[in-house]
């Protein structure tokens, strides 16, 4: 039997924080600006040389994110708030999830994703406002542009765990320890509250998977795990520690999980 996020929250009194990688985003126009070179586009994207407004969710990303919101509604796990990065596809994903909870049409008008909004949802006869707000601690590290195109061409997504392990020290404008510290601080602020969703980015989901699912610290992060769009990590308090669970886009848990062991006295 598949275990889902709601099954875990039943054990925690509804407390926990779900970090999701943002949905698939539109990039064709940005690739065209880079003469068709995808890695050059990524380098300019990650170093923020191309504005975030160039990277809204694609139609597939909108559908997947709104479906996640619909699934949350079906499972009865309505987040108290959705916390998003300032980077465009983070808040756009959060807004679409909230619209899915509110059962708005798939391609309902979306507020500008650089703003903070509240989405009205009626659940169980009650009117609920789901705030979507920014927190700078959700932002991915800002990359340095110099040399980034060729590094991404060589390593692709493996560059992230390698950076977390101390390689490519000049890759970003902050170091991996600072990134870990701000990410753990965000978890600590949210984990004891009612269910919260964080619409985040590849780097943060990779880090939290390492720290709380497979218990790997900086310097020992595996290069073998890579979250797809709308996958994430649910983090909750167990009987003695924080625990993380890898979560599929449909909100089922990945792998075999024994909740009785994790939540035993």
C-alpha cells in the first residue's frame, strides 16, 4: 500500500514542511537569445543575467502544479501557507498549487508571479485564504557566470552535489555552509507549525534530501539522486529527531517507509 504525505501528517498532528522543486518552466525564448545553446541559457539563468520573468512555468508545469494542489485538497491537507523563493518559477509554482487547491480552472489567470498573493479556497464549506509569500532563504544560490557554461556542459546537474561537497568553491556567491545554515534555519522555523508547502529549487531539495532522508552531510552528498520537477522532500519531527521523506509529484512517498519505527516512543 502506498503511503502519502497525509499519512505522515496524521502522525504529527498535521505539522510538517514539504519542500517541492518547482514545476517545469518555459525556456525556448531564452534559448533563442543564446543562439540555441541550452547550457549558455542555463548559465545566464542561474547567474541571473536573464531576468526571472523570462522563465514562467510551461503549460506542463502549470498542469502538474495545479494537480498537486488538487491532490492536497483530496487528501485533506490544506497548507497554512505556501512559502516561495523570489525566483520566478518558485512563486509561480506556489500560486498554481494554491489555485489547484481552490479548484480554479487549469489555465485560470495567474497573478504576476513576482507578487505575494492570497488565493481563496472553499474547503468543507469553509472559506480559506492560502497566502503565497516570499522568503529569501528559499532562493537558490546565485551562480557566478564566468566559466559556468562549460562546467554545466561537462557536469550538468552533478555540479550541485559536487559544490555541496566542497568542489568548485567559486561557483556561487555564497558557500555551501551558508546555504546549509539558511536552509536548516527555514526548516526549524516551519517544522513545528501546521503543514506548510515550500516551492523551492533543485539545489535546496538536493541538500535537504541529503541531510534528512539519507543522512549525508556536506562533503559526502551523493551524486546519484536528482529530483525531477514537482518532486520534493517532506520533513517532520519524529520521536527523537527530524526525518525526511522523498515525495513524488502525486504526493506519495518514494521507497519503503515504516512509519511505526520512525514515530515509536
